[in-house]
C-alpha cells in the first residue's frame, strides 16, 4: 500500500510539473512575440487567449497568395505538423500564472494584442502562434501567424505571415 501511495504522489507531482513546463513554454512564446512587436508601439495584451483568432488560417494550405517555394510551411516536418492539427481540441487559457498577469498593461491602449492559443507539435519543437492586433482608434485589425522552432532549448521565430487585414473605417 505504501508503494502504491508513493507512486501515486510521484505521478501527481510529475503531472503538475509537466503542466508548469507547458505553461512556461507558452509564456516564452507569447513573450517572444510581444517583444518582436514592441518596436511598433505599445500594446495592451488581452488577459486570455481567444480561439476565434485562428479562424482565418488554413492549416491544410497556408499559402494563400504567397506560394513561394521558400516558405517554411512547405517543408515536410511543417506540413506534417500543420496537417495533424485538430482545431476542435484547442482551448483558451489565461495569460497569467497564480493570478499574476504575464504582461503589464499601462494607460489607455491604442492597440490591443489578442493571442490565439499556441499550438505545439507532438515533439514540442515546432509551434505556431496566431495573434490579432486591434487598433482601438479606427478599429482596424491585422492577424499574423508566426512559425516558431525550438533551437538549443530556445524558441526562435522562423517565419511570419499576415493572414488578414480588416479596416472598419
């Protein structure tokens, strides 16, 4: 009985540590993208992900009008990854840990940054992240997809592509 309880406790601790690791990986990706946009202005980051941000992205054929042979999603590993994505199992999550927001928002925003949930490959080395930038003044928005790869334990943006632009003026 003691062995069973010990194994159960070790399993629970392992599951919690795995959950923290996943959350930490998600944080790293979101932070990398937010920092890559910081030169364009300050953004208020919405406090949780929004799955509907992925609605304009075609996982099976991400080319759109950009059919360049050099696009990263044309590589076999990326094709396999994108073709394996099941959007029905993607769910939103909070951009905070233990009630502490990942991003500090100050003042009245001119731009709002809304992240879709990050989608990781089965091996954890590839990821796509889609975000939406909303201009609160004119209510225009832009959706961008980022293709990321883990190199030497660090996430790197390998390519990005605008997938939609909306102007409500």
